[in-house]
C-alpha cells in the first residue's frame, strides 16, 4: 500500500491559484522528491498535505485513510510529519524541550525515551547542546533540531520542505546522509522538496517536477534526461 | 530597626502582589491576550473562598482545593467557547470580549452577593510573630509561602510536563506547535485556565489581607498590569521580583503615596528602560563565557521574553559563529 497519496490537489490563496493540479504518491518506505522553481507551489502542496491549508478540491490519503479534513495535529498522531521551511524551532526553549514537544501525542509519549535515544544517536551534536536554547543554535543545528522534533512523533511519513535552504553544503550533505540512513533503517517514507535538482534526483527513487502549480514531469531518475528536466523545470 | 521592619513587611506583602500579577503574566505573555476580566476572576476567587469557609467551615487555605479547580474550568471554558473564537479575528475583538466578560461577572457578583465590603477572617488573622525584635504578622508569612509555592509549582509545571512544554511551544510558534501534534485551541484554553486558577490563589490573598467589593476587580487588574510590566511578560521569576518591588513601594509610600510611587516607577520603567541597562551590564559580565550566556538565556521564567538588548547580543553571537 502507498504511504501517502496526494490526489489532484487544487489550492488557492484568495483568488490566486497556488496549486492548480498536483498528484504525488510516496510508496511505503520510499523516498521521493518534488523539485521546482520559486513560486511553483511546492510549499503550498506540503502545507496542504500537513493540513495547514485546506485544498479547494482533491484528496490526501495516508495509508489508505482519507485525511483531507483532518486537523494538522491529528495528522501527526496518524503518522504524518512535516518539517516546515526554515525548521521553525521553538527559539525560547532548550533543544531537549524542543524534542520532547515533538512527542506530545499520546502514541509517541509512551516511547519518548527510546525515540530520544534514537534521535541523539542520529545527531550526536544535539546531545551535547541539549540544554542550550534553540534560538542560539547555528542554522544547521536548528535544522537538525527541527528534523529530530519531527522524528520524536514517531512518524511513518516525513515531508521535508527545502531543508537545505541557507545551509552550508557540508552541513546539507551530512543531514542528507542521516535521512538516507533513516529511510534505510527505520523504513520511514520520505518526501523531499528541493530546489537543487541534481541532489534531489540523486537522493531519491522518484522525482516530480512542479511548475506553476502543476506536476509537469515525473519519473525515476534514470528515465529523466537532463534536457527533459531542464525544459520542465523552466517551462521551456 | 524601623527601616528593617518596613523592608520585611514590603517583602512579605510582595508575595501577594506577585500572585496578583502571575495570571496576567500568563495571559499576556503566553496567550497574547489582554484579559480585562482577570480582576473579576480574582474577586470571584475571593468570594469562592469566603463561601467555602462559611458553608463547610474549612480553613480558607484549604478552600483552594475547590476554588482552584473551579476557576481553572471557568477560565478554560470561557477561553474555548468565547475568547478563542474572537482571537481568530484579531486581538481587538478578543479584548472587547474580555471586557464584556468583566462587566457581566462584576454585575453578576453584585446581584448575588450585594455591594457590601467583604473580608475573610480567621483565628490567626491578627497574630503577630516576634522575630529578633521585629513583629511580623503571621498571615503575611503564610501568604508569602503560599505565593512562593504557587509560583514554584507553576514553574515546574511549565518545564517538566508535556502540557507545560506545549503551552510554551504554542506561545513561541503556533504553526510549528500544531505540526508537532499540539492542538493550539485546547492548549491556549489550558493556559487561560491556569491563569484563572492563579486568580483563585490571588483572590484568597486579597480576601484575607484586605476587604473587597464586587467592583474591586479593576483595582487589582491595574496592579497586575503594573507587576507584569515591571517583571516582564511570562517571566515567573521576574513576576516574583516585581511583586516584591511593588510591595516595598506600597509599604514605603504608605496608604497615601504607595500607589502614586508605583505608577511613577512604572512610567520610569516604560520610558527609561533601566532594566535593559541592567541586562546589558549583566551581558557584558557574562560575555567572557559564551556557553554560559547561551545557557543563561534559558532564564528562570517559563518564557523569557527577549528584550532588544538580548536579541542584539544573540544576533551578534550568531554572526560571530559563522
């Protein structure tokens, strides 16, 4: 069964159409990417999936259950987690309090100790800074905190919205390696939203290219030639 | 000796003022709601303790076992059914709703209890204790202890429980909180319930210390505002210190000048920011050890509201790091 299916989503901000028609499927334990230029509707689509924005039409299915009308916090307990653009750590809370907040949901609360252990193994640098205020962390550490907070809810699917934004290449490389590890070991399904086409295609097994609110091209990395991707990406 | 007596009286009285400011600090700092009905909550708490003492014949301090949960649920329900809805359309509609609740509560209390002055008296109300030549009212000591316990419990709750962390998270970033599985509306209502529950404690203090009328809420609301401004929004330790500063000013100024001095002090705080100068000074002292500064920012409040100086020094730090 597919882990997450986004079907024919349409979403507007007032009169402005942000997503015109987009369908995306993440297979169980799979890793897919969505790429596109600024303003192509990627973030809106992620916010629709996480429940922050209600679509005007279309469906969001999580493991076969229709969650289109579910509140964002209920989706978290159903196993869907979004790491929003920029991470959005709780700046005035310590790193560990940030992480524990991720396990607020009752299902995750029961295993919060194990989850914390797991997260600290994944990002050992956070363990050293666990009592530090998240607002005083570097950009990369803040992103790690945000990812870890999402992991603390014990999700089956995680959506990452441009997690490389504003980070040093080396930091990004490290974070992506951790995500690969997570996907391979824990069988967490992952969706990456990226502007870096090459990295996204290298990292994932299936790529969607979005332009002006529509999916204009999709396929496995080996099926997509560079010319085709370029043409779709820029709308040539 | 006289000076020492005055200072000790002020400090003891400060506990009462700190509790008065505590709930307001929660509403303003965490829920970002100017709750104009908070004064009425306090008076409602005083009536609750008075009635419980009269009906059940229990000690007023024991009445908190019932009045605290009662005001918690009242605050929770008012928030979830009335104020949360108004807050969706902005802070002004919410302000007006709390003003309406304030008027309704005040008139309801007038209708039920009449306009008479009330006071909660006990056998030990007038006992004074002699310590090292100073005569200290026993009641003041008990009230300071009560306020200390209330503040400590609240601090632990905010830092050690899932709900406390959720309240801080919602205060910090509502969207990120809901993405962490937290229901924002419910959490805001819990925070307002706790603010109302502190009003039950404040009401008991007011009732045992002074006399009150159904219309006394406005007076205590104003005091709560002053204490929140002096102590910093949402800052538990700051609220406690502000309460003590306020208590000292009341005792030094006496009945005639106490409030005048406090409001002049408030104007000084608002215009000259002496506390920011103090923070800047402390920052300079601490900047030798960066790690310490970072840890120090955790503060002792449940939410440390950043002053401009703190923010600037943080920014400087992060630019140093890159």
